[in-house]
DNA sequence: GGAAATAAAATTATCTATAATTTTTGAAAC
DNA sequence: GTTTCAAAAATTATAGATAATTTTATTTCC
C-alpha cells in the first residue's frame, strides 16, 4: 500500500523536464545536455536519452542527430494550431463523455471552476483549469484521445505561462459555467459549441506586450 | 547529394518495428525483447530502448516497467476512436489546406486515387490511399497536426491489414473522387463533409468473419 | 581589428558490463 | 494430474567506458 511502484527513472526525468519546459524555466531553444541532466538526477545518461524521446514525441523538445536536444520553440502560428486541435478533439471527447457525466462529476468541475476564479497566480489557475477540462472529458473513456488532449494542454500551458510571467488578475470563467449549465440540462450540442469557441479562442486576440502587463485576458486562457 | 544523413540507429529501428507492427508481422501482445532486436540490428540494446519509447508514444507498443515492451493490442472500440480522431483532425487540416491546393496537387491526388483503385493487394491500396490523404492535407502547413494524423493513419492501417489478410478485391473510391471534385470547385465545406464521413466510417459496418473472405468493404477502408 | 584555420574541450551516440527483476523450468508435495 | 515452491535462465534497467562528432577557444594570417 505504502510501497510506491516508482516507475522508471526515464519517465520521472521526462515528467520533471516537461514541467520545467511548460513553466518556462527552460527557455525555448535552450540546449538539454544529457550528461548535465544525468548528473542532476544522479543517473547515467541512458535514461536521460529515453526521456528525451518522450519529450520529442510530446512536441516539447526537438532533437537533431549528433547535434543534441533543445527545448522546442513556438510561435503564434503553433499556438493557434494547438488551440484548433484542442478545440476539435475536446468537442469529440465531450460528445462521448456527456452520457457518462454524473452530478458528482459536474459538481467537482464546478468546484474546479471556482478554484480557478479564486486562483492567486497563473499556475494555480492553470491547474484548476486543466482539472475542469479533465473532469468533464475523462468519462469519454477514450484513452488515446485523452492522451492527445493532455499533450495539447501542456503546449497551451506553455504559451499561457510565457504570456503571463507576472501580474495575474482574477477573473470569472463564464464559459466554464455555461458549459456546466448546458451539460446539467443534457444540452450536449450547446456545451460542445461553447467548449469549441472557448478553446479555439486561444492565441486569437491581441497579444500582451512583452514589456508591459497583459491586458486582454480572453485571448490567452482556455 | 548522394550522401544520406543516415539518422540515428534508434530512429531506424523504430521505423522498421513500426512498419512490422502495422503490417501485422508482429502480432498484438507479442513481446519485444530488446536484446533480440539489438542482435538483429547489430547494435546494443541502448538504441533499441530509445526506439521503444517512440513506439510507445505512437501508441504502437506498450511498456510496463521491468516487465518489458509488447505490441499494443487494439479492439473495435479503439479502431473507432482512431477513426473519429482522424475524422475531426483531417477535416481541420483540409479546411486550412484548401486555399493552398494547386491543380498540380489535385492531379497528383487523382493519380493516387487511380492507383488505389488499381491496387492488386491491400498494401498497395493502403500506400496509395495514404498518399491521397497526405497530398491534400500537407498544404495546411501545420506540422503538429500532420504528425498526429500520420500516427492515426498508422493505427488505421493496422486494422485494415489485420482485417484483409488475404483476398483483396479492387474497388472504385467514389469518396476520393467526390472530395477532389468539391475541392476543384472551391467547395471546401462539401469536401470536408465528405472527408469526415469517409474517414469516420472505418470500423462501423459489419466486420469480416475471421475465417471467411471479407465481404463488406466500405466499413474498413478510408 | 576581423576572418580563417587549427587545436582543445565538450558533447553525442553507442557499446560492454553489471545489478535487479521477472519469467521459465523442473522437481517435490498433494 | 495438478498445484506449489525453488532454482536456473532470461530479461530489463542502469552504470561506466569509448569512439566519433560538434562546439568552443585560440592562434595565425590578412
């Protein structure tokens, strides 16, 4: 019971590195040197290389043979691409999840929304937001679809964190509440439509200036 | 020019293994033993392990810590899941690709369709079919989206090959022609609608009996 | 002073070796 | 004949070592 399975070192390394990349602690283009990372994790570089393959598949790192691995960079076009992929895939997921949603799940999702609204910083908001999406989508039971969505969420979060390096301001998530209301009434199509717009909007509106504090929030979150 | 970059051994191994899994030469559930594969490719098992991580990410293999890697198995539910994911993602791609399509590309796609119709076996058909889809979708220029679609195509092909182990019969692909006609006339919505149905249908109809020769073709191809 | 060439250092990709774990084999008990 | 257990074999995961390549630093030449 208390014995953790403690999966492979490679998976632990890939999780930690993915988190750092998403949070922006590792900047786009930064080189990932296998020996240094191996030293940090007190291992040889073999599991580090395996972790790299995982990051590559997730689109978080780019590897060039013999030239090493670096943190993937991303531009606005890719942010939009990710948003559109998320939109269509999350709609697909919600359509299948709808019939399996229980009041308990919807209550938990509402709680996640409240936590998001009350979040003091962007990381807390992101966690709550992701929880909301996961709660209402997981019941679709489509593992491959959910895994893809998870990877896209990570990519979205990268953008979110890079845009909101400081100065998070609280906001009320009307989309989430509208989605929940529609789901509670069994209006799946309506919920799907709101969800689609909600996600698709990411990266569409005016971007915050790099120097100043971001003003327009609706274009970044989702 | 003649000098090939000859990328890493790991990527070569993952390509070959992926191909074998898709073609059904490696059965679902079959164990992939790193030492044996290493011996076959005249390498150590280190690059083999890296290849495993790639296959895992593509959904072609499943790895359990300390228990090894085996070929992923798939059931009808997963075939449908893949089909639905392909449907929404290919529609997204075609919507973005449409404006960049040239008559030359459409001609090449028509040629691919003809080759598919004339294909003598299921492998030739699959290759032509994939070429068709790639031709009309690639111009969207969304790398991440195209990579996802490619992985889903591989999963679809697995199902196709497992269903049509023998007894391929020629057929005329009306969907492909209708899609091309719509694209030629600039009717993107119509093309997208046909494409969606075309792909979504996979795994829906009656399945061929394992013992006999498959009769219903419309439900398997796409 | 700056470009080109060269030497030194760092880094990647791979191999061989080893410890830990799982699977298989085979005998003993029922 | 089947189940249980233990020893043997096979296999995984990781470490440590090495050759090849790339990057960085240094020197030379213009």
